[in-house]
C-alpha cells in the first residue's frame, strides 16, 4: 500500500532536501518527541536560528516528517512501499535511505504512542439472549407476541458492565440488516479513501 501525500505535505517535506542529513535525523527525533510531549516552539526557534530560516519553515518540516512517519507506521507500510511513497518527493537516494531508516527505527515506538493516544472506549465482551413468546393473555386468548431480551456485556477499562435491551424480532432483524449494510459500505473503495484520509 502506497502512502498518498497531499501537495501541502510535499511542500513541507521539500525543506528536508535543503538541509544536511544530520539535521533530518534531528528533525526525526524532534517529530517523535512532538508525538510524546506535544509541540515545543523553542526547539523550532533554536533550529531556525542555526539554519537561518524562519521558525515556521522548521515547524512545517518537522510536522511534515511527523505526518510521514505516523501515517506510515499506522498503515504498517512495508519497506518497499515506503520507498515508493517517498520517491514522488524527488529526494536524493541518500535522503530516501535516511527517511527509511528513521521509519524503521521509530515504527514500533510511534505505533505504541498512537495506541496510547486513542480513546479507550467500551468494547464487546459477551452477549446473552433469550426469546420469550406470549401466547395468550386474559384479553386475547390467541396471540403470538415474541420478545427478544439481550444482555450485552461491555468491558471498559478492566470493568465489565451489563446492559439489558429488549426488542421484537422485526426490529432486531432490521437492526441486523442495517449493520450488515454498514459493514458492506466499509469495504467500498469510496469509504476506504475517506478512512485513509481520516486516519
């Protein structure tokens, strides 16, 4: 899978071709620190003074490199795909190898940082269900009134919580069809493009 970079990201990354490879390595370290601790304008200003450029240019370069590393790590891009993705930037072979080395060295750490940043939402643990059918009542002697009772167990931060839901089979069938339709939509090319840009 190739990483698709927007024109803005390409513009931000083109600054890397104008600096020494040691500076690019330092920018890589700053990008990983940025993920861990957040942005630090003082670092950008100090680097900008040393390179005789604006701090905004340095910030864009670091952010562009951070985006390249995080998106590649998130999608678990192979070495070959990473090199092919970087080829469109028109960098020298030495810089391409340096970017690949930065990616390979920091991939696991970036994935760990990203997993810690993601919200901890309740997730499925277990489901119990029961089908009840009322065949008659005092007012109506001949009726069939089915009811499905669901006990949904969700795990949230090590704690398990149960939610009891009750519905009729027609509503449950409609819910299942809607969920299946949503899952089918997730597999469409249009949805995959949108999800790739959201991540």
